[in-house]
């Protein structure tokens, strides 16, 4: 079942920069899709358009089954420094008018799901970069959204933390089955995580090609070192080079 | 940490000793320059007259500061909610700020027809701008991704204001408040000088004027000491308030050893 249809979308900013031109993309319900493209090609803009945070200059975004609740994870954790981890995760529920006791229970559960049980009363400044990102993911998932949009969420983290978060994110996705759209500029990350990769051209961005990653889940360390993985990375890399040359 | 208190204390003590020594050795008469010992004695002897004066000045200062907080924050919020209100009003706030208070104090005193009220207005005029401009800056310094998040979850202006903009503005507001605390005192004292009123409820500035006419220089110094002490106390109290409110989360309130 199709969840989102991006149809020939263009985005021209007030300063005249054309970030997107004729971008089209179908997103299936429940899939894990990566959007891969060079930095500055309009990936963030595309994600913001899908989220409805900014209007398209041309083209449409269709929701055949209606627009569902969605969650958004930014490249930075984007936490409120004056609020504890729990209060940060509670925020979407609070804005949605959920009663306090239910709010706290659900936020604690969401923190538990990202491996942060026991950190409810911790302040953001006391958390490591990886833990802050986990809080950010918990906040995005606390409303149990059908669609989770992630904008290079792990790009600022170190390699080891990134690997753990990748594995944990996949586990969360398998357990909860939200639709995941994961923006990245890393070929390795996109191949490891997703069922399908949409490769974008340089600015003005559009989706130039797609690549299916048929490997089964759960994907572990072993998959990350397999020959199959290496071959798929080579393929994705070639498509990315093509897209950048086009 | 202790060096922060000991260093200035030792320095101050040295200066006082030096001052006293110069006054004694050069035999400077007290109506030219009283030594610290003479000032302290006068402070004790005249306490019955100086304490009420301190009370009057402090009352005006604190009332003006409270009014500055209320008006400053309300205006800042109003400006942040409406670009048009800001565009049309902010220039006048700046004009009020850059006009020297001694120049408009006589006007205010003439119009207000009430000494206390005019002093309050003068002190408020001096104090409110740092709160206004800092709070505006704070309300604007919100992480734009957090703003996007609030939009995503359908929070309107009010929820965004209460849960996002106001907390984000708090450190800026407190910085402005610390400046305004001192300015309110300065405004109150300057206005008292300009008003130069007598009457039974007169503040420290009037006591200084009066002592000047009577050539009671030690009393002038004693009143001056009280004004400085009041200013320092206000600053310390506001710093403490700021620390208490921010120590959990804001970089400015977190020591390097933590
Ligand atoms: N609000 C904006 N105003 C003007 N130009 C923008 C704005 N946001 C992004 N851009 C420009 O649009 C292009 C695409 O940006 P972005 O979507 O952030 O790319 P990516 O996420 O792929 O790195 C960039 O050249 C960027 O400078
Ligand atoms: Mg980006």
C-alpha cells in the first residue's frame, strides 16, 4: 500500500536557490527507505516538504490513505535543555493534550524502547551525543507515528556509536513497523539499513535512480562484513557517482 | 572559588588602610576628606536618619524594577507575537532609552504632580530597556528545528510561547534583569537629586544634597556607602536568583568542575 506520493515537486527559496526540481518518489507503508545524495542536494528540503513544514513551489505531495501522524528526527538531537529526558519525550503528547499520567507512562516506555530506562530524570547536558539522539528518537516515536522521517540523524556521531544506533534503530523498526524514511549521505549506512535506496542528483535535486536491497532482516554485524553487503555498496556507490555526474 | 572573595576583600582592606593612613598623616580635615573610621562612626551615629532614607530609596528602586520586569516582558512578548507592533513601537523604546534621564526628569516631575510617582517613573524609564531588549533577543533565539517540531505537532502561538519561547528566553531575561537592578537604583538616585525634595520621606540622594549644603562631609560619605552597598546587594541577589533558576541546565550557571 502506498503511503506517500511525491509528484514532480520543486522548491525555490526566497533567495532564488532552487533546491528541488521535478522530484518524484513513492513511499510504501511499512518500508525502510533511504534517501541518498550528496550534501546540499535538497534532501532536508524534501523531508521538510513531506512533513508539511514548508510548501512546495510546484508539484504535489499525495497521501492516498490520508496524512498519518508523523515523527521527525533532525541531524542534531534538538532537545529542550531546560527539560529532563522524560519531559523532552513527553513534549509531543503534551502538545497533543494527553493527560499527565498517561503522558509520563508513555514517555517512560518510549525511553525504555531506545535503551534509556533509568535516565528519565537526566538533563540533556548530562547525556552523551548518542544518548541525546536516542532521546530524540524516543520523542519522535512516542506518538506511535505511522511515518518516521529522519534527517541524517547519526551523521554527527562517532563510528562506534553510529553502528550501535543503526542496529538498534532496525530493531525498533522491526518491532514497531513504522514507515522509515532515512536521509543520509553515507552509502554504507543506506545499504546497511534500508530495503530500498532512492538516489538523488546534485542541486536542484531529484530522485534519479532507485536500488533495492534484498537482504533479509535482522541485519547484524555479519551482514555488514559480508560479500553481499560489499557488492551492494559498490552498486549504490556507482549509482551515486552517476547521479552526481548527471 | 575562595580566591574570588578573598582577593577583592584583601584589596579593599588595603585601600581602606591606605586611605585612613593618608588622612591621618596629612592631617586632612574631615570636611575635606573623612577617613573610613570617621565615615563608619557617622554611619552608626546617623543610622536613625539614614536607615529610613535607605528604605525610601530601596522601595522606589524595587517598585521600579518590578514595573520594569512587568512592562519589559509584556512588551517583549507582544513584539514577538506581532511584527507590526514591534515595528511601530520599538523605535520609541529606543528613544526613551537614549534620552538622558536628568533631561526628562524635570518634565516628569512637573507632570506627575506627585514626587513618589515621578521618581518611580524615572527609575522605571532607566531600568526597563535592558529587560525589554534582552527578552526580545531571547524570544528570538529559539532553535529553529525546535520551532519546526512545535509546528509539526500543531502547537499554536500560545503553546509555542509558553513551552518554547519563554523558557528559551529565560537566561537572556535574567541577564537583562541583573543590569536593570543596578540601573533602577541609579535612576531612583538621579531622579531624587533632580527632584531635590524635602519632606519627611526623603531618600538617600536627598540626604547627600542636604549634608552637602551643611558641609557634613562624613554624612555624605556614609550615605554614599549605603547606596553602593544597596547596589551590590541587589546585584548579588539577582545573580543568586539567576543561578538558582539556571543551574540545572544553562551553561552560564554550570561550573567548570562539574
Ligand atoms: N531556508 C532556505 N533558504 C534558502 N536556501 C536554502 C534554505 N534551506 C536550504 N537552502 C539551500 O537549498 C539547498 C538544499 O539544502 P538542503 O535541503 O538542506 O540540502 P541537504 O539536506 O541535501 O544537504 C542548499 O543549497 C541550501 O543552501
Ligand atoms: Mg540536510
